[in-house]
C-alpha cells in the first residue's frame, strides 16, 4: 500500500501568498491604467518596467510557494524589501494612500515570511 503524505500550508504562508497576489494585481492594474499611457508617450519607461519586473518576481514566488524551497522564501523577502524601499521613497517624495498601502502590504508580507511557521514550511 502506498500512503502519500499531505503537507498543509501554514496560515502565515497562505496569508503572505494572498497578500502577494493582491500586490501583483495592484501592480498590473496600476501599470496598465496609469503608467502604460505615459509609457506610450515616452514618459516613465523605467517605472513601468520596474513595476512589471517586480510583479513578475512576486508572481513567480507566489506560484513556487508550494515547492517549499528555501530560496523561494528568500526571493519573496528580497522582492518585499525592494517594494518597502520603493514605498518609503514614494512616501518621502509625495505621501499618498497608495504609497502607504504598498508599504503596509510589503511589511506585512515580510513579517509573515519571517515567522517560525514559514521557516518550517520552506525547509526543502
């Protein structure tokens, strides 16, 4: 008889994954709605590609979370740290609700990824 062991993703990892999905959706929507028209006129090209790159990295981390690899956790941490730095710069330049929301999401994901249950999940 072949018994297959089932691993249940901890709540902290599921919460981090959900918040990261929200981040990806927000970045995609903001990139398309706000930045794409400006990019088509040659303005803010770097910001557009930075947003798309971060969305791709965070999306990759979300998809690979089930693999339980350590590097996935740390890649998520690096992406969230970059988003935190970006939000802090945005708050220093022109404080807005969007920058504050981005900061809150990124800090929440970092805190969730650094919990012992998250460390236990990413142990392969």
